[in-house]
């Protein structure tokens, strides 16, 4: 390898220069907190990325492993005094190594292979140069996390589960997400399965022993049982609104709304609640059919090209000169999507044809909580049944977009809701896009810690304005307790406004709004 | 003293042999400082002790551990993660048998290169030894493992109204073990003292693998003060594996001031005048104009970007006395032409002000890719002139200097900003740094307040102490570590000090270290 440095390194040289390795990011990092090893900290990953950029290190499987162990929560960016844009560094590194698969797969199968290989581990541990050239280097050392159980109290025998296979991630990124129709078809299939005879057969026949006991840790059955437990409840129908919905009352704003992949299917009722809230706030809501997935998962999983294609479609769909017409804002009710869309300007900066439109689009993107906090009248937002609630800061809202106080202000204006802060409310819950699928073990440990923080508040409701967090926390409530309800902020707000006796707008309040209470298994 | 001379002599001889042996055995492809040993054999034996997963040699692991908070870097041969005193002792014994250096490392936030494995060897990382073993609030003590992050101790006891006093700026990240190694201070050192004032006892693994308990859970243990000797020894005498620390009761009230001045000199004079007035605030910190350009955009503490310097002043104690003390502070500030003085409005405001101070080093990354920070202490009465002279020195070398420091203690932190990739720049920075150190010594000061000497300032010890005094230090080192395997070449004068070492950081040398894979 040349010592001249990596050919693509110029894109990140300015960011790398800012890091003076002070280490302030270490305590903010959830993976460092659990693993306490530098290569799994922001500072360590930056050192590895710098070494690749300098041409000192080949970006192989081991490098990829550390890059994909990052949850991408960006808490380190909040902690960094130098303003290092860490997220962009990791995106660069992931684009370099491609979508997860190789590394994650290595980690997943390493324990089994290592056990089989037994003492053949000898002779693998020579110089660094030797190892780097060793094929794929299924690590007997490194990788797994045997010794850390003491670090996290309350770890509940989380079995190391094989992660989502790389081919499945890549297929989803490249062939499903860019096509809203396929997203819906996949969701419909999952919904059918979740309610099917087949699932019950698998649960009874494969995932439970003769006495109904759970499968032994480390087995494939245990992994399947975990995925089965994570499978959420699906709403009766998906989000399918008309393209334009008039304001209820005089029109004050004209806003666009991203339907979202998960929000449009699993959280269709929350999307409907969002529309209702916006219309009651005097917004004409435009939901262009031409829009597509935001591309966040592609950006975070080494497929920036795919993300760019999706960004272009969305920019076009919401373009003021197009059929959509001028908009005061493009609103998003999923924090991860919003953060990605606010980055479109950066994503397309190198594309002369699109750069300007992308920057203009990004400037109009707002999280729905930011917008509602501004436009809803400075009075009570209604009443709900008395409850003690705690707020989970979605990483990509707090760290990614710097939105922390708007959602809290909204909650504080609901009568009957007592807001209690949990320790580390802006610490990642372990959902992190597809992290809970590709890094199951670390994700489980982060979730267990999060549920302890929730328990310490005595709350019976957790509010999190992001679908990934909601699904993860609902699963966490089942698996680790406490038996809390977990809801999107818009659902709580919509219920409060109903409770205050005001009329709910059309498109909400029908059958699909009857949220299932989360099952407390 | 004959024994001391003898020990010192033996140390010198061993040292010469050491260096010579390295140069001879290592051959042309290896930088002269690296100590040769049977790495594969050592790795196998260490894996037998710790298991394969806590003994690492992947290039990714080594590269992630080649840096600390300083400007230096060097690759370890192996990185190990023990979790108990017994494991540390086993690692040390095995390494000794192989003749491999052992370099202890906590959180790697040090600023003087104290954890940089310049000789190669085994980097012993205590980050997984981060438990609080015991808390006794009645006796106001806690027993902790060395890898515990400083702030985590205070967080664990603050609910009961206690805190751990030493609060280095890096307290969110740095480890108690690292604080012990460097005798770290903090922004409240002015009234609470440094780490050594808060450590009652230690468990340590000596370089021969023996485990000793020093001091006691009660203050003022009899016999030689080996705790005092260990605190600040930068891991050169052994590895601390448990620390008995004093906890303090949280004060009733706190009042924090931000005072803004037109010049560094006026702020420096204010510091001298406040101390001369007889008032000793709990903290008295200065941030100069250059530093403000870095921290204000990072934190938004409300410090005017066009001012010359800002002082952070904090009172802690009984609220009753605060008004009289505030009057003194305001009077002195006004007399020195302060633009304005304000009191932190609430805890969040106070946190922001302290974030501006504590995040300053990291924030300098906004101004330049690298910085070299000095840590000299000068008599407070000389602050204004020394600050002026430091600026003059930096200007002479064509460098920018950012001052952010413990003004109340006279503990300076001039940061020379630079870009290590620009040819000749590191040499100019080191030369300017030396002049600054000379200046501070000539002003009646000393070379390091709290950061330790590491490989950055170890050579300067010779400017400060007589050969006889240095002989005593060398003799102590030899008494503990005759084979010079415990964090070698640090703290005491050595051929491996920063200028020599950085000369060997050239890319082609790094390539020869086996890095270019």
C-alpha cells in the first residue's frame, strides 16, 4: 500500500485535523462504556480512520468490525469540545468497507468457530503485519465480550445471537427501501406472519423446549426467539392519506410531511395523529406520493450512493417548483429520518446539479416536535389520564439535530402528565437503526441499562419521538421490565387534545387509532 | 549517602547497558529505543493468564492505543486488560521474565506522554478496573480501582452530599489511577489541594510482581510515606491497583463569577490582587483571548469574543459570607478595568461556564491540529509579567499561544498551537516550549504543576534539581525497579525525551516499526 494516504481521504482531512485526542468523547460513548476498549470508542475509531486515511492501515474486516460496532448515536459529537464531525468520519469509513456483513458476520460466527478450532489459535498471534494479511482473520481473541458481565448489573442472560446476515442488509438497503411499494409489501408480509398459524407453530415447536422453557443461550433457536420477541404489533392498516389535507380552521401554514418507511407502516396511527395535530394547528399538510425512504439507513450502512439517489427523489418530491408547491417546512416525525434529511446538503455537496437544491431542502426540514412547539398556542395542550412520564431523547434528535427542549416543553403543557427525567435520557437505547439486528449482544446490554434508568424514575409511560426507540423500548419493557407503556410524542399529544374535549379532525380517531397497549410479557 | 550514590551509579550503568543493548539487538530496522523481547512467547504466556481476549495485538488495537492526550505516539507491542490486582501482578511477573517493559495506562488523557510506549512493550490498560470497591461515608473514604473515571466517584456519592475533590479539567474522562500517577490537580486545587492530599492508601504491584499495601484507611500512617512517594511517580515505581481516597462533604452554597477584561495583563493583575487581598476563592481560573476563540463557539458560555481575557472565580462554603467576598471581588476587578462581572444565574449557567474552562484543551482543535501544553507554576505575584513574556516568546517563534490555566495557583498552561505536518514546526514549538520553561524557572517557579513529566518534560528536571538531588531520585527508582521495565524512560531525565523522540516520529521510521501494513 502506498504511504501517500488513501485516495478518498481529502474528504475528511479537515475533520480529522480537529481531533486532539483529549478523550472527552469516551464517557459519552455507549460502546466504550460497555466494552472499555479504545478501538470501540470515538477517539479510537478516529485514530483508526486517520490511520487508514494516512495509508498506514488497510481497511480490512477488523477495521470494519470496529466501525460497525459504533451505534452512531453521535453523543460524542455533543461531548466534543473541538466540534469533530465524527458521524461523517464513520460514514466515510463505512462507505469504504461497504455495507455490514463481513465484519458483523465474522463477529457472529467467531465464537462458534473459535470453539471448534480449539487450540489451533496458536501461531495466529504474531506481528501486526502478519495478522492483517491473514485471510479474514476469524479472531479467537478480540471480538467477543466474555469478561464484561460484571460491568453491567442486571444483565439478563442475553445469548450471543447471530446477527442479521450481510446479504439481507444489502438486499434491504438496495432493493427494498428505495421502493415504497416494496416496503409496504414487506411490512404486509411481516404483519401476516406475525398473526399467522406458522408463527405459533414456530414458537411452540422450535422456540420452546418440551416444558415451554426458552431455548438454550447461543443457539440459533435463541436468536430466533429474540427476533420473535422483537416482532412488534402491526396496525390494521397502513398510512395512506390523500396527497393534500386542508387545515382545520384558517390556514396558517403549508407543510410537507415525510411518510417514512416504519412510520408509514408500523406506526400508521402515529402518522395519522401527526396529520391531525398539524391540521388543527392551522397547517395544510402535503404528503407527496413521489417521496421515498429518507436514505438514513443507507448512509449509516456504507451505501452513500443509494442514499443520494433517494435524496434526489425526495428533494424533487417536495420541490417548491414541482406539483407539491411552496412549503413553509418539510416535517418529519422520525428523528433518524429528520437528521438524515437535514444532512442532504452535505450528502449532495459534490453533485453540482443538485447541491443547491439539496441545501435549500435541508434548510426547510424540521422535526415535528420543533414545529409544533413553535406553532401551537402557548397554553395547555389538553389533558390525559394522570400519569408519570419520562422522556427518552432519540439520539438523532438530541445529538443529531440538537432538539432537546421542544419535546419537553410540549409534554410539560399536558395536564395530568408529570414529567420525570431519567438519568442519561440522551444515552442510546441500543436500537440505532438496524444496530439491534446486526449487533444483538451490545444492543441488549445497552437496552438493559436503559430499562434500569427508566425503572429508577417510577414512570409508567416512556415518550420517545422516534419509531426505532419506541420498538426497542417496548421490547425492553417486555424483556427486562418495568412494564411501562412506550408512546410517540404525537400520540400523547393527540390523546391530550382529545381529552380536552376538542373535536378530533377527520382521518384520526377512527378504528386505527385504538393503539394496542404494549404487551407486558 | 554512600548507598544512594551507589544505587544511582548502578542506575546509570544499567541504563547505559539498556540503551546499548537495544541499539545493538534491535538492528537498523528498529528505532533505537525499542526494547527487544520474545513477543510471541510473551503473548502466549499472557494469554494463559488473562485469556486470549484480553491480550491484543491486532494492528487496529495497537493503533488505537498509540496516542494519549499528548502530541506523541508510539505503538505498543501488546495491549492487555487485567481486571484485578492478582491479574496485574501476574502480568507484571510474566513481562519481567521476558524482559518486556510494562506501561500502565488509565484513560489515556495525559498531556505529557506518560503512557506512550516509547520503548515498545506491554501496555497495561486499567480501563476495565473501574469498580468502586467500598464506600464508608461515616469515615468519609472510598476504595476504588484505578480505572474508575474521576467524575464517576463523585456521581456515586453526590446524592448523599459528598464529593471527591480533585477535579482535573478532564474529569469526565480521566481515571483516578492516572490522577494518582500524575498527582493531578484541578480547577478547585486552590482550596482543596491536589491528589496527594486526598489519597490515604494504595495497593500497588511492584515491578517484581509483589503486591504491597501502602498507607491506611485512616490518615497519617506511620513509617516512611510511601503513599506520598507513589503519588506522582507516573507509574515508574509500580502499578496502583486500588486507591483509598478521602471524600469531602458538599459545601452549603456556591457562587460563580465570570469577569471579563480587556487584556491578559489586567486579568493577571486581578488574580494577584485578589490573593493579596487575603481572599482565597475555591477556584480562580483564566481563559485568554485566543482560547476564547475556541471555547465560546463550542460552549456558548457568553464570554465576549472580542475581550482580552476572562476570569472564572468561584466561592464555596457558607452562603452567609458570600456578599462580603463578592464585594471584594467586584472591587478588585473594577480597579483593574474589568469590562463587567456577572454571577452565574443557575446551575446550568454555572455548568456552561465550567464547560468553557474544562473543555478548553479539546476545543483548541478548532484552532490548530496540534498543541503542546506547558504546565509550569510561577509565583502569583509574577503572573502578569510572565504572561507578557510568554506571548513575546511565542511571537518570536512565529507561533500562536493560547493560555487557559489555574491562575489562583500560578499554574500556567500556555498551549502552543501548531501543525505537526508542517516541516520544522514541531522543532520550533519544542524550542519555544523550552524557553517558556526556562522563563518560569527563572521567575522562581517550577516545571510542572499537575500534568506530570512523561517524556515531554523529563529532561527539564536537570534544570530544576542539582545532580545530588537527581541521584536520590534515580536511587529510589532503582530500589523499586532495578531492571527499568516499569514505564521506562519517563519522569526522570532520559535520552528518550520529547525532542529525540519526535525526531523519530518521521513517517519512514513509523513504517519501519511495522505499521504500514
